[in-house]
């Protein structure tokens, strides 16, 4: 799969998640089988570009390319400026956020609120594509199925975006009104895929290898994007890749591997955020890693009392070592109750490389 000139390692994408998919987490997901990751959104407000928060979000040190930066905003000229600014700082792909339902974003008429005003949305898309075209940087778009149940306009925006020069569209199978409630639907994603000639990515509620196969089959999408299910289990990408290639499940990771990955993640996290913020923002990641492990809830709560990185790492190591005395591997996560049993045989071609697996879906 390609985005513009960029060949991707496979068609399993990490969804952009503000406060989660920072550079350390994206890198970890890529190491563990994700073929592509988009950064957390960066505001189009120039006055905020010099803040610590934005500079951390713009950190791509050592990240395997292509480097994709997501921008969010409400004004075409400012979005074009933001695109140019990020391209000048190394972005190889610019993604427009038209999918985020966060009040902070939508109250300012950005994110998925833009889907309510197609003319404004298209003026932003046009301006960003024009801004990126001199440098040959592809522009992609991430959106929801529409504003609300009675206003599902993903298809018309996707078609117009394609005409404007957008090179890939991702659709999260929920409306803005739904937030994260209810279940994602994939018929709209399938309709968008059927109508477009550029790659279309399906997103929403993909949390197991079976669900990944089901969504790929139902939508015909070129790729799938995984958000919440990757929190605390970045190895989900290799598990899905393996299942799509072989129809069989990989064993869950060994506790010794989880310990190594989590501790590496923590050190990389502290190096980006510094000691004080790093320890505090790492707590949520630790909580996700341990949430389904025996005693995980109590362990997560105990993290709040630790205020320095050395004690945090030592506590994580001791907890996972204690568990290793009882079990080799983490327990298999509960599979989706709603995953449709499908008789479709996985049909994917796999090209193994020394350190990652390439899947062409
Ligand atoms: C904590 C969090 C932060 C998110 N931040 C962004 C964001 O910055 N940009 C964006 O386009 N979507 C954002 N999303 C939406 C996700 O990219 C994705 O579309 C959504 O979570 C559905 O996918 P999932 O069911 O696999 O999680 C965010 C979601 C979560 C849970």
C-alpha cells in the first residue's frame, strides 16, 4: 500500500490519539508490526506552536518514516500555514483532522464539527492541498461517517476531497453525535471505499484479529486503523498481521517480553517528557498494560503514590517478576463478543524482512 510516493510496511495503522500516540508509543507500535502511524493532532494556531506541548507532539526523533503529522483547525489560511510549517519541520504526509469529537476541538469548529459545513471543510482541504503540493507532500483526511445519524455525509466529503487532491481517506464508523458510544458501523466505510479510487482506511472498534478480518472483508478497505485496542497492547499489530497471514493466533506475549517492552517504553517516555511530567503521564500507559493482569487494578492504583521514575520502573519490574512466578505468558485477552464469525479465508501476502513483517492486504 502506498500513500503518494510512500510504500508502507503493511496495512495496519495506529490511529492518532492525542495524549497517547506520542513518538515513543508510535515507535513501539511500529516495532511490533504497525505499518503506519499518524502523530497526535497539532493545532493550526501559530501562537501555540512554540509551546512545550506542541514541540513534544512534533517530536519524530528516530521514528521510521513516513512521518505523518495531523493538523486540526478551523480556518483555511491557518491550516495551510500549519501544513507548510510542519512540512518545513520534516512532515512527509499531512493529515487533516475531521474526525475528533473533543469539545475542546469542536467548539472551535474544528475536528468532526467541520463535517457540518461542507463548504468550509472543502475550503480547508483545498488550501492544505495547495500548500503541500509544491513540496510534493501528500495530504490525507480522517473523518467520521457524518455529523449525526440524519446527516451522514462522509461519502460526499470523501468524493470532493479526492477531487481536490487528497490521497487517502480514513473513516471512523461513528457520527460526531455518537462520540464513542454505540458500535461502529462499516456500511458507510464500505460505500466510501466502493466510490473512491484513492486508498480508504476503516477505523472503529477493531480490537481483535477476528474483528480486523471482519472489517477488512465487510468494507473492502485498503487498510485498517486501530486506536484504543493498541493502548497497553502494542503487540496487537503483530497478532493481527499473523492472523491475517495464517488464520492462526499468535500466543500472547511472554511476561518477560512485556516487562522488557514496558520498561523500554517508560525510559523512552521519560526522555521525551522529562522526569516530572514523564512519571505522571506514564501512569496511564502502565494502567493500560496491566489492566487485564491479575492484581492489575490494585497495582495501577499504587502507581499514583510513586513520584520518581526509578521507583516507577522498579515497581513495574517487581510486579511483572512476581507474576512470572505464576505464569509464563499474559492471559489471552477476551475476544470481541460482537465479532462476526466469518468463513472468509485470510488472503494476504506476507513478505518477511529481518526485523518486521510486511503484509500486503
Ligand atoms: C484518547 C483519544 C485521543 C484521540 N485523539 C485523536 C486525534 O488527535 N486525532 C484524531 O483524528 N482522532 C483522535 N482520536 C480518535 C481515534 O483516532 C479513532 O478514530 C477512534 O478512537 C476510533 O478508533 P478505535 O475504536 O480503534 O479506538 C482519539 C481517540 C482517543 C481514544
